[in-house]
């Protein structure tokens, strides 16, 4: 960022997770560029959350569990961080995402920012799971720039996102693949914004090439995966991620979710989003333009790069990640995705093309199945097989799409997934 730019206010949801801790690492190296206004987390690591709040002098801290309020208060006092506003309960993350202009005012004035900065605050949503949808909508309605790492927000509520936006280009994707696509799109004439601003000149793009590492079972056939254990599925060859995302990467459900996310973010038909296996995880995705040119974004696998770009968009910070080395020979390989062994991507493409609610069914059922697999209640292949069965039973209602309908659909899918898993276990 430029030396004359005023620091940008930042709110981080999911601050104790992988995305949140790396975001704070980026901020610690660029403290002149950012002021941390709020930090929120689920409540499982209250001591770490308090340490983060003290380290960055954060005026507001939140936990999604009401029961953790007292523990957080004590933890903040124990690290000498007094006077911070505490948000707790199921609405805490949405409140942090939307009320930054109130609780952050004192902090902003203390660093000389006594002017309105509504367009200059970024909310980084690093929450895992569909619980991130409501905070996403709250952040957008507040006028903040949304750095979105919570892919489930778009998968579950993609049909609601456009109505919540207050301006074009309000979402900056933080997933490495979607960040790569956003960067590649900037080489075109029309595709300089995101989401609704992409609709003008959409024919400039022919296809999006969504790269995938292939996960720990690349090259395996379905018959070889029946006895896979959680420990084996959690052994990702490239990325260090949370358990849910890692299991999703092993089934390639994660790539299916990313396909849905890309369809909503970039207004490209699902049939024109092509997953390709790239084991080196250096080319993070590509955009193919109508003249035949393909533009790629390449860097060593380091999530700090897309996180930093989400925080500073549209500018770039210096020396965020070690760049590629060209001092020795290197090979990058690409191969088609085995859709027979990994059908999750086909399920995702079908879901997003069928209705705005089918992706919510797919994601909710998958979340329940992943939890059951990690708890040893179902087998590995039962994850996607159950999701497919639940999807096959769902018919979208002919009603107005709203948050209540989306949440009700999710609830149905979760209960139905449990019914199917119970029957399969007999």
C-alpha cells in the first residue's frame, strides 16, 4: 500500500483459526497499514482470542458462544486488556461485522482517523461452515469491503448476496483459487470488479480453469477408498487446514464448493468452470479469454498472499510471500479430474445449475456427513454417497428466496442426511 494512505480498519471473524491467525501475522508485519477494530471466534480458544485482542489493542471482541462470555472477560483481564466491548452469543459475529462504525470510532480517532471511513473498512470472514452466511450478509449491508474466506456463504446463500451488497465490487475472495481468478480477470477490459459488476462484458471470458491439488488420494480408484480412515484423509499433501476443509479436499467436495462459489462470484455458467488437477499447487487458477489467451496466477502455496490481498485490495503489500524461484528446473503438471472416483464436483455443478437452494442442501448434508466420518460413525465413501442421495430427494419450493427459506432448507438437509446415514449403518 502507498505510504500516504490512511490505515484501513479491519474486523476479523474466525481470528483464532487458520485464516485469522495468518491474517494477524500479515497485519503484524504491516502495522502502519491497518487498525484492528474487532476480533471474533467460536469460543473454543478464548485465551488465544484474548492474547490477540491485547496484542493489537482491539476495542471489540466476540465469541459465538454465550457461555464463553465470562471466560472471555476473565481472559481479557488476565492479559491486561480492559475496556473492550464484548459480543457473545449466536449474533456476535454478525454484530461485529456490522457495528464496527460504532465500537471502532474511539480506536480510529486514537490513530488520527477522525473522518468517516465507511468505504475503507474491511471485514475478513474466516469462519468455517454455513454459520458464516449471516455475518457475511451483515458485513455487506454495513457498507464494509468483505474479504471472503467463508466459501459456504456463497454456496448456501449465493442467491441472497447480490441483494445485500451496497455497491459493485464489494466482495474480494480470499480462497487461493478465487483470489487467483480475480487477479487474472484484471487483465481483461470489462472484468475489473467482482460479483454484480462482472455482468457487463461477461462474454469476454470463455472459461475459468479451477486448479485442484488432487488431495491425498489422487490417482486412486473408488474401490481403493472404502477403508480410508480419518487420519489418512486428514493427511493433505500441500495445505495445512482445519479438519472439515481437509476432509472436503480429500473427497474433492471442496472443489465442488469452489465451483459454486466461482459461478456466483464471477457470473460464469457452471459448465464453463473446469476443474483441473495440478499437484504442485503453484498455479492457483486460470482464466481463459474468448481470443484463446489463458492468464494464470502462480505463487508457492502460502495462504498469506490471498489473505493480504483481501485486506489491502486493490493495492498490494510488499514481501508478503516468498516468490517462485527460477534458479533451477521446475515442472508444473496438469491432468483431468477423475469425476468417476470423485463425483462431488459433478454434484456441485448440477446443484448450482438446478436451483439457488440445491447448493445449500449439498453443503448442509456434507457438513453432517463429514462430522459423522470424523467421529467414526460412517465410512469414507458414505460421505459423498449420502450427499448425492439427499440431493436426489430434494425439490426446491416455488417460493421467494429469503434467509428463512435458506435456513429451513439447510435444516431439512441436515435431518435427512442423518436419516440416510442411520439407514446405511444398519
